[in-house]
DNA sequence: GAGTTTGAAACT
DNA sequence: CAGTTTCAAACTC
C-alpha cells in the first residue's frame, strides 16, 4: 500500500489545513452565501472566482450552481432551511422533505431552475430505479454525479420546475445531469443521481447505462451526452477512520484488500479539455473520487477539521442550523468534504457529497474531512495548496484523527476513470497500478492531448532525472507523466513513495517549487510576470530558452538577464513578434486554403463518383492535355497578376492561386465526367 | 536525427 | 550565496 506516513505528512506545509485563513474577495451570488460563518474562501486569481465553503461545524451544505460565475455549491441542507436558502439565493428551491441526507441542487441566477435532490438513508424505501440495488445495505450509498458543463440545470425528476414530492424524492434513485450541448443551449439538462447499493460490490447496475456505480464515465465523449455522477457509498462497515493509520492514497494504488467501493463525482464540462480530479480519502474504507471536467483545478486534497457537528446523526439535519452562506461543504456525518473548485476558465465549483450515516453513531466528536480542489494557477488564492503537487497523499499525523490528503492530477484520474474502475474496486487481485499506467498512455477522454487541455503539455524526454526533478516539466507542473518519452520514469503512482520523497525534497529546497512561475506582479505592474525572473545570458531573452519569453511575457525588474531584448520597446522583440504573427497568419491561411481545396475536391469526387461507377471506370486522364495544362497555367498566372495588382500579401496570393487551381481541377474533372457520361449514353 | 546551445535546477 | 555541474528543452544543421 502506498501511503504517506504520518512522518512525511508532518513535513508538509501546515497551511494545508488553514484554508479558512485564506482571504479573498467574495463573489457571492446569493445572500445566503454572504451570511455564512466560518467560511473558507478561495479565489481564482485569474478569474476572480470565489469559492466559499461553509463552516465546518455546520451540517448543512447547499449545492448551488450559479450560471453567473459558474459556481456550483453543494451542501446538505435541512429541508425547510433549504427552501429558505434557495429563496435567499434568488431562485425558488426545490426541497425534498425526507429524513436522511438531502441534497439541494439549485441554481442561482438566470436559469432559475433549482434542483433539489434528496439522498435517502440507506434504510429508506427502495427506489424505483433498477439500480437501487440491495436495500439491505444500511449506509446510504451514492455517488456518481455528473453535471453538465453548464451551470444551468433543470430538474428532471418530478417534472421540470416542480417541487418534488416526498414520494418522488424517495424514489429518486437516479438523476442525470446531462451536459448541455453547445448547440442546443435551450435543451434542458438532465440530472441523474443514482443511488447505488453496492452490496458487497456484487450488485452491478445495469439499468442505467450512463450511470455505473463506482465508476466515472468519460465525460467529453461527443456520443455520450449524459454526464453522470455516481455516488456509491462504501459499505457501511466502518466509516470511522482510525487516527494514525495510513490511508489509502488512491483507489488506483490501493491494495486489493483495501479497495472499496469508490465514491466518485464527475462534473462534465462542455467541450472542455482539462479534467481535474479529486480523490478524497476519507477513511480506510472510503475512497472518493471527483472529477470535474472543464475546470482548471488540478489538485484534490482532503482537509480535516474538527467540527462541532453532531455525530451519530444519520442525516445531521435535525441538529444543524441552515448554513446558508458560502456553502461549499458537503457534510455528512463524520466525513465532511469541502470542495472549492476554482477552474481557471469555466469557474465551476462543485462540492460533492458525502454520505454516510451508518457508522456515524459511534463517536462523539469526530474530525471531518474537507476536500479542496484548488485550480492549478492559484498561487494567491490557496498558495498552500500549490505547494503540494498532485499525486501527493498524506496520511493523518499521529493523533491527527482521520485526516487524509490526496492531491491527484486530474488527468491522471481521468485516465483512470476510463479504465474499468469498477473492476479495480471490486477485484481484489487486480493490479491497479498497472492498469493505471496502461491507461495513462491513452488520450484523455478520447481526446487528444491538444484537444483536452488549454495548456497542452509536451511529453517529456527525461532520461536521467527519473522525472522526479524539476527538470522534468511533467513533474514540475505537478503532473504524472503521460504519453511521455521518458526513460526510467518514476513520476507515476507505481513509484509513489519515491515521488513523494522527491516532492518533499523539492519543497524543502524551494517551498514554492510547484507554484506557477508566471503570476501576477506587484501592484501597478504587468498582470503577468515571472515569479523569479530569468537569468538569461546569451539568448537575449528572445528565445524559448528564456522562461519569460516562453511564457510570452516581458522581462521584469526582477530578471537578472544579460543583454535582454525582451522588453516593450525592443525592436528585436517587435520584429520577432511580427514575424511570429505573420507566420501564424500564414499558417492559418494556408490551412484554410487547403481545407477548402480539399473539401472542393472531395465534393467533386463525391459528385463524379456515380458517373464513374455508372461508366465503370476512371475518368480519362487524356483530358489533361497540353492545352488543358496551358489553360490551367494561364488561369493560375492570371491569379498571380491579380494578386500583384491588388497588392495582396504572399500568403493571400498563394491562397488565391491554390483556389484557382482547385477550380481548374474541378472544371477538368467535371468535363471529363460529363464527356464520359455522354459517351456512355451514346454507346448504349 | 544528431549535435549544439542554453538556462534552470541541482549540487558543492 | 556564489560557483559549478547536471539536465532536458530549444535550437541548428
């Protein structure tokens, strides 16, 4: 079992736990958010998005999705209070009154289509869903939730815009939140929450193809409209974690005997590439996985915090006052997760669920877990998070309670999700690591690397560093190696121990080693600048050797470069920029011309194919006579003249010539086809 | 594709 | 902290 010992854990920055100390502008979209106490705020420096988490001592955890800022807040709320909270949020809320866990999903703002989902106790009546599974399971089991890339959600169960009845709520075993397709923005988003009762992991769910217990499905597949979040509760065997014990780092690396039903939450994005993943490790038996496509957050971390929340309450609703504010905490008994999600671009925030109930009864005071997913570029927001690269898993320090940290590269988990995750969780003998590594070579969610990330990362070629030093871009970016050409790579879960050690070494050397190098400068300075500045001597800072130039930013006062030409007024820089721009434009034009020509040719071939087939042969090449060639050349030359007369750029001239050539080809082929058709008709 | 150059990271 | 070495990416041929 690969875990981080408490010793190593203790070496890591303490600030991990200090999320509540983080200050940042509060971009609340609802009054409810503004009234919370003991909140945790995280702010995306790039976007200003604010994620707030409710106080840990509260049990309520509204889940809200704000179209305005792409925030998703998930909180468990008391039923009556949920309504209030939703009202305060400016939109009607749908509340399901029922004992047990309640999940309020509501939107703030435009959509005005709040969704309230209730997660009944395990002991509650079996749902109508075929996947409800074994009702004997004591603990509530849930977990696959996929939310469409758009925050706008419309309730499906119980009718759109209508409040769900208690019965409906009880029957609400399956909710689908379909990703809203870009083309049909008006299409309602389905929300499917599947309650899975994985009794001993032997109850595969077959009724709802998109929803598979314990498995997160690929999110960006164009043929898979539905985004699903599967909430599968681990068996209620032991929710209580044992302080001091090591915690499985990830389901992937978890030894077979520790593999438990996996809780996973996936939030689908619309055409988004980068998937961020959270793998909270609540307890020994509780492995949770959260994936949020379309966001930029990179890390997943579990943060524990002692709370005053009452334990032993299955739902926790009876004792908790409504926590209207900045709720990003999903609480459920002993395990509480706070999931601030601050995507750099889409700014979606998700707070997944929690579950539990069964085992909560035992203890009086328990530590709770919060899951925090900071966006990758969040130096100012949660600087502490960036100190830990993804993949880091921390076990609770001695006496620290059931605290677990997991920082996992989203893409890595995304790959995992493509793998038979259920199998991983249910098959003791399965080599998770091997499977993971195999999967890591696959494109993300069926998309190429270039398609899946706004920050395409080149594969590394490390040979000596084992990809465990900052020389390796993958490692430096806090990512596992994926599709790389490296040799003897240790930057993977198979070598988690070494990796963690390397991470620690790097952090010892430089606590900010894993922070983005490009961040905001001082007040009044440029928005972006290198955190340390470059030290170039020979490149003039006008080659990609220079980190400033590579990041397309100007050198600043903190740079120690010699002979720098990377400043605003630098003629060399301007020339370079112009050349680069021109080259880019040219490439684009050529690409466009090629595409057009290609389409024209293919279109022509399509049209002439019937003729050819009817004629039973190819077009006579003899049509390309000397006269035809000359005429074609004249046409092309004419285009050159035209381009010169109109003072077209070279790129444009090339485009015109290419286009004319395409037209000539079309005419030749058409004539040939026509002649052949005519001859065929005459012959018959 | 091989070899060179370059500068960050690592080391002393 | 400065100097040196190592390393992998960028670049050149």
